């Protein structure tokens, strides 16, 4: 595959659509957790505000300052996160890590949009920005669960 073909596959039409239409941008007034993450290789960053009701996300907002792939990932997250439970969000983050780092196919029983991110597997320098939203949400969920355990204990 030529470099041009590889870039067209990486920055496919759907990735470009996701990157230019990012829902839920902004901040929440009283989030249960706020997480800021930055990709050291490219400087992409995200701030995630998350609220949960039980183990399900009840509200979400983010501020995304990232490259095209980071924007597309954040867009995919924002379209799916509200209503998702903690276990699913952890599975999604793990699936994206496995897809990028090991070339594993994204699971068909999770978010089908993850498949559009699969071409990034061959571009290690892009992994950090692709993972930003997924790892920020995972970290926010963990922070909320820890707070709840501390409050109970």
C-alpha cells in the first residue's frame, strides 16, 4: 500500500466526519469527576466532565484540543457515553488499546464506530491521541467509584 493510500485509509471520510462534528462540547456545572489528559507525542489534550447515576453515565461534556484522530475519537465517545455503564466503558477502552497496540479487530458487540479507528494501528505516534477520550472516561469512572467506596467505608 502506498503512503497516500495508507493516509486515505487512516483519515477516511467517516473519521473526517466525526472530527468535524463533535457533540457535547463544553463543561458540566457539577461533574462527579473531571479528568484532563494530554498526549505527550503530539500535544493533543482533552478535559472530560462526567456524572454517573449508579454505574451508568448520566451526563458528559468535554473540551477537545486534539488532532483529527483525537477529535474523531472524542466524537465517537460523546455519541455513545451517556447511558453506558462502567463495565462497558472499561471494555471499550481495553478494546481500543488492543486494537491499536496489538492490531486486534474491534469487537462487533461493542461500538461499531471503533472500526474506523483501526487503521491507526500502524501509526504508533497517533495512538496517544486516539486513546485520549477513552482513557479519560475510564479514569473518570474509576475516580467516581473510588470516591463512592471512600464515602461508604
